[in-house]
């Protein structure tokens, strides 16, 4: 691997993270991920950030809503954070989403979906879909233009985002005009060449991936396309899609395969491979300049599709 000084600095930072002794391995992993936050740089000012609570089935779900201006009828993006389905929060993605909201001039509704193993598949997916329904039903109060509705996510959140899009289409909720998927998880099989090439990292590793899928999904569901989007066959009606990949990421090849499958189904796909980048760089813009470039590319893609 040809690692830039910025990437080396980010990896050194990750290596230096100390997590207090916590007996619960899941809690320790979540605490570790929260300590990635400073890598995103300083907290960018934005017109308004507010918290909302919605009822998803029998559970209240937190949303964080970013508003770039006081304008009405703004585009709206539903965002699902990464974290291998068992970690991540509104806090871990706050700084990149502030920047994305300002650049895209769109409202962002970030979903604090419930996490495995306490809430395994399909809970997070259901929570995200419920958030989509809430946005559609409350667009006027939200000040959102439903003709300019997008969904986005990174890593595991990207898997949820694209599965939500598929479900919406199957339910005739044809409101999503585009989706932005940042280094998406697409297949529970973990059999692509990049998983072999980067089985020991950096950032993600094979052992951790196996554990994550075991926490999230029973073996009998591993080929369920709602969990492994690469298995989905009903893709021809999918909206324009951006897929951002990192060269030194074990998820690289499954993301590329999903992009190819979408293209073969007639979907408009914009695919970008960031050379020399590692998984998670979208959240590392305070150290790695390509993290900011990825946010800018995402904003540009969204804006283009909002204005069609």
C-alpha cells in the first residue's frame, strides 16, 4: 500500500485511541468508534440543528435534523450512519453532515436507528424506513420539497439506505430521486478479492466483519437482499446512484460489484474510486483532505439530481 502522510497520520491516531476497560465488548467497540469524531475536523457552523423523536413501531427513534438556511421547500436527504450495524451514532457523523448540509443546501435528517446485537436485522432497516415515511408525511412542517428527496449513508448505513430505497419502490413510495452510497456494505459473504487483500486492515478486518455479521444477521438470512443488497434482483427502477469507494478498503470490491449490477439494470451510476484511501475516510476530513473532497463530490451529485 502506498499510504500518504495524511492517511498515515489518521491510522496513527486510530492506533493511539485508548478505551477504558469495559467488560462488555460491544460497549467497548462503540466507545472506540466515538473517539473517531475529532478526525472529522472542527464543527462547522450551520443555520439550525434540531432533535426530533418519532415513534417507530413500539420504539421512539431519535432524528437529528440539519437545516442550512431559513428557506422553505428545501431538498431533503435521509442519512444512515455507518458502524457495522452495531456502532455509530448521531454524534459520530455530526461534523461531516454539517458540511454536507451546507454544501448541498439541503435539509439532512440523520437517523439514530437501533443497533445490533440488542436490535438485530431487520430493526435498523425498519427504523430507517419509518424515518422515510415520517419525512414524507411531515414534509410541509419540515419545510422539505418531496420532489427533491434523496437517501444516503456510509458503510453499513449505505446498505440500509439502498435497501430502504428498494423497499420504498416495492411499496410504491416512489419519492427518492437519488441515493449516495459511501463505501457500501453489500454482501455478507465476505468472499471478494479485496476482503482477502485487506483481511488484516487497515481500519476494518475480516475477523471484525465476521463478528459484525454474526451480531446483526442469522446465517439463514445471509442471502436476504434486504441485508445483502448485492443479492437484490429488482434494481431496474432504482434512482441515480453515487458510489464512492476507497482503494485500500476490504469493502471496495463488493461496492464495485453493486455498482456494476446497478449499471446492468439500466440505473445511472456515478462511481468514484479514491486512490490511496482507507475505509472511513469520509469521516476523517480534519486529517485527510480526500475526506472533504468526498463530501464535496456527494454534495455536487445530490445538487445535480435535485436540480434536474
